[in-house]
C-alpha cells in the first residue's frame, strides 16, 4: 500500500501476529512513529524521494516535538526498511529475542541510529542484521545488546560512498561482523564484547581511512581480519579479556 503523505505520524499498537504494510512517502519531511508490541511481527517501511524524512524521531524537528524513537517489542521480528533520499533519519529501539533486519539507505547525509535490547529484557539471541548504505557523508550507529547474555549475531554491512562514519557497539557471545566498505574518508569504530568472543572481518577499499577496533571477551577468544587497499589513515586494533582495557 502506497500513500503520498505530507506530514503524518503513524501510530500502531499491534499484538500477537503482526503485519504492517509498506508505506511509500514521496514528499519531504514525512514522519513515521510506530509503537508495536507482540509475539511475531513483520514490518515493511519505505520512504522514497524528498529529504528530511524520519522513521522514529527522538530529535525530530520537522513536525512533532513529542515523537519518541521507533519502539518495537516482541519475540520474533522481521524488518525491511528502505529510505531513499537525503538527510533522512532512522532512529529506533528494538526489543526482541530473535529478529531479522534488512536496512537499505540510498542518498547523502542520512542518519541510522538503532539500539537492540540494551537492558537484556528479551535476550537478543539469534539476530541477523543486514545494512546497505549507498551515498556520501552518512552516519551509521548500531548498539546491539549491552550484556553478555545475548548470543548469536550475524551482522553484515555494505557501504558504498565516501565520508561515511560507522559506529558499532556489540555485546554478544559469538557475534560475527562483516564490513565491506568501498569509498573514501571512512571512519569505523567497533567495540565488540562478550563471554565467548566474536569474529570481525573488514574489507575496505579507499583512502584516508581511520579504523578503531576493540575486541574484549572473558574467554579471550576473538578473531579479526582486515583487508584494506588504499592510502593514508590510521588503524588501531586492541584485543583483550574483559578485565583489561586499552584505548587507541
């Protein structure tokens, strides 16, 4: 279902099994606010065209000053998010035990800021997250779980474009993180924690890069591989157990 929407807030409270249809948005400064709770849910959102569109909106200025971030609560979720345009924002909180997320951002100066189960309310086990970014000067921030009780995360990033800033804080046992970055002036900050360790792989092509990678695990069992082709930049990698801290 596609709708042309000027400035609109969509609020849905959904329980048990949920299907939210796709919303196509074609004018600037549209806002979507969804507060959803239930066991099993599928969410599909598209914002296409224009600029300044918002999904969530903790700091929304286009319309309502009372909007809170996208808030999704449940056991099993599937998310499919597309934002196409410039200066768009995705700001969301996800509380789920198992979820699959596909996030696609096409355009310049977009913001992606998402947190998953920061207080271990649901466990955040068995998550599969795919983030694709095409464009320049985009800012991507992902916080996934904040306790070592979460497990089994498969996180894939594909970033094409210069000047991107990616920050990921992961506290998951056995997390696997793949980053494929093709572009210039990239900054990657990765903080991986957990009891059993994790795997981080970065494939980078481009110049003027800065990578700050920190892996800490109680069993001191982390894996890291970086392949980087380009000139200039600073690369800092630290690996330690959970009782030792290093700063790049």
